[in-house]
């Protein structure tokens, strides 16, 4: 069968290449664009056309089935695969992004444990445990006193990804009593 003077397999192949390239570019730069609707996400639309044209091309060159049947079958196959992609991949990714994100400012006031000792005028490492997982950060001592491994610390400030900490017991003695 021909459409616009070209064999249908050529149209399928050309469309597959175009939609495949657009999908690839969207994967690389898609975070810069905001989706207008959650249901009609651009990744789903592009995937639908890419899968549909790929299956149409393969069926056209490998079988002698009627071209209208191939078009309908490719559309249904594409719809099924894109629905599975949305339900099992994209929806879980969207919901997990929101729960795992944190800002550095959110760490102020939290308690952590020293992983690598914090020397007097140097850097150590602390571990902050939370509901969404564990966060490891570089740390310096707020009052320039060494803090040994395993001690509990309170995060006072954070600048350029480095947290300023004090011993947790010291904070209790200074500010509670």
C-alpha cells in the first residue's frame, strides 16, 4: 500500500526515526519543560508514536498482512505498552521524586552521628538518618573542638554543602540547664 506516493513501510521507518530522535531529545532535556497535563505527558505521547511506528514498520516488511490491520494492531500494541510504561514506571517515579527530595536548609536542627572524626580545624563526616533514607554530609565543628567517631551531633548551620555541628550533649548542657 502507498500513502502520499511512498510505500507505507518507508513512512513507518521515517516516522520511527523522527519520533525516536524527538523522544531521545526529550529524555535529555525534558526536565526543562513543564507538562501541561499529567495524563497526557509528553513522554507517553512520544513513546506511543515511537512504538507504533516501529511495530508498524516491522510488520509491514516481515508479513503480508493487510496494511489497515497492521495500523490498527500497531496502535493497540502501542497503547498497551505505553499504558504499562505509565503505570509501572512513570507513576512510581513521579511519586518517589517528591518524597526523597530535601533542601540543605531542612537539615538545620537535626541530630546526626559522626562517621569520620571531626578534627579541631578540619573536616569530618556525619550521617543523618530520616524517613526517606540516610544522608552523609561533610562536617566541621562549630566551636573548633574535636568530635570523635560515634558521637551524636546537632546541626547548627549549613554552608556550601558543609554542616557546622556541635556535640549533642554539649547543646543540652548549654541551653537546657
